[in-house]
């Protein structure tokens, strides 16, 4: 098990910090100090927060702003499964030199489903960068607007806690082994009315037709409907390849989204599946990567009974 | 209905620059057929192979894997594979997977031959 105390001593390990602040001024004070620290040390710094906060930080940083790379978390992290690849690319570009980041994936307007996936993402960061010494990532949490349960979970998913200038080890940190286990927390039950299909290898084409019809019923644009068909097909193909050659598709509509869920009796062992950009020359390994790029949110749950992948597609947006 | 109605692949062009024209849906069940045709073409060691996807309506990760594998095998023999793609969705998938860096993607076969 990973010991936070051991981590504190080792400046070489990945340092994943939760930074608790109350209100925007504290956010700006803490983030500006963190960024200036990186700039003074000559270390690359990448800041992924909301567009509004990027603007505020730019104003604060004045002449230091040139050394900072920014990205809008609202774009990078709509689907939180796309955030780890963005950090991985940054760390890779830094080529082994020390590097720092600020990433704020969680804010109070996140839906329940998004919050669950953001928390999963925070856990998986520890696994993804366990072998990335010299990378420090600070994750701001607004204790004013976020619930107590969200703060508690941050203590479990971060080995370090920052309040003001003080950095300490989190006594609640669960460690990489625990955090990398399959995500088994059950998803909320679907509503009473769903469109269902039991599929096998020969019925993938029927599955695609059914998904296209459902996407059109949800009034998704032509190109967005193509995305839905591709994503559901990829997950269903995975069921056929890795599970017992049989799967179940269920689809339903919520107020703002089309939900497509594929279940099978297989197990997903790799916690980072779909979160590593496939190398250009690789023959395989693209399926779940594509799914994460095409969906607004993907929820993967793997337990003893089997695996469920729930894909969310927001309606009423262009594509 | 057999797969033949959903997918077919033919060869045109000439021996130096063979063009493989795929039509319909390339998925888990039809990509082996595409693979076999491409394997036959590259066994003749052409310098350039063009895979025309302009009449492909669907391609999945298995189909993309066949294109990657073929390009690698061809490259090992000193040849090059170029793609013709016009469907926005297929172009988007090539971009999402970074394969637009591996292949030249062109709007028609003429451009692919003469580029």
C-alpha cells in the first residue's frame, strides 16, 4: 500500500494534492502562489480550470502569464475520462523534467453522474501517474460550494492536502491499489421505459440501426447520431469479444440526454482502459478510447455479476 | 442477407499504384475481407497503395486496425498507403485516433495518386 508519509519524504514521486479554498479570492491566492512557484523554479506549468478562472488568473499573473499554459476544463473535462490523456500529453512533452499542474474538474454545477465520474477520475490520477516522478498536480476544491461528502472523498483520493500554505499528508488516502480496483458502485436504475436489445455477433448491424433510430428520435444532428452509433457499436463489439458473446443494450431518454447502456457478464481489469491515447502504429486498443472521445459522459462499472457501460449524449447541441 | 450486400471491396488502378475500393460497412464481421484483399495487394510489393473509403458508410476500430496493420506491413517493404475519405464522420474518427498523422488522407483518388 502507498504510504502518504513515505510520499512526503520522496520528492521524486507523483504529488497529487487537494487544495481546499473558500471562495474565489482564496482560489486565486493559492493558485497564483502555486503558479509563481513553478515559474520561479523554471518548471513547466499547465492550468486546466474554467474559462472564467483562466481570465482571472491571467489578470493576476501579469508578466508571469507567458510561462503558463492554460486549457478550459469545460472543454477538456466535459467527459472527465478525457482529462488524464491531457495530463499525460503534458507530462510526456516535459520529457522527464519536473512539471506542475492545476486541475479543477469538480464544481458545484456538475450533475450527480458527472460528479461520480470526476471522483473516479481523481482516484485514477494516482494510478495513471504512479510512475511519473517529478509531476505535481494540485486539484482545487471550493469548500464553500461543494458538499461535505465531496470534500471527504477528496481526502480519500489525494495523498496530500493543501490549506493556505500548509501541505500535509491525508490520513484518509486509500492508496493506489485500492483506488485502482474496478469501479463497482452500482449505477442508478434506468427508468421504467427503455428500448432494449439482446445482441450477439450477428446482430451488430441491427443494433446499429436501432441506435440510429433512437438517436434520431432524440433529435440529435446527423453527425452526432453517427457518433452515438459508433460509440455503442464499439462497446457492444467489446462485449462480444471479451464477454460471453452476448450482451444487452438498453436505451432511454432523460430531460437533456440520450442514454445508451451496454451490459455483459465480462470483467474489465484495466482501470485506465480508454484513458490512454493509442500509439499511432498500434493495431488495436482504439475502441474505448474512441468511445470516450465521442460521448459526453461514460460510466463504466465492473462487478462480479458483469460489466455495464453507460454512455450519455447530450441533446440539443451541435455536432 | 449476406455480408456481400453490406460490404464489398474491389481493386482498380494499375500494378504500380493499386487502388482498393471499399464500399459499405467495415466492422468486426467484414474487416477480415478487407484485410485479405489488402494482404494480397501488398504481397506484390507496390510502392503506393490507395484505399478508397469514399463509399464507406461505417468503419469501426477493427477496420481502422486493419488499415494500420496494412500500412505498417507495406512500410516495412518500403511502400506507402494513402487514404481517400470524404465522409465527415470517417475523417473525424481518423482525427480522434490520431491516424490522420499516419496516413495522408485525400479527397479523391486522383489527388491521392498525384500528391
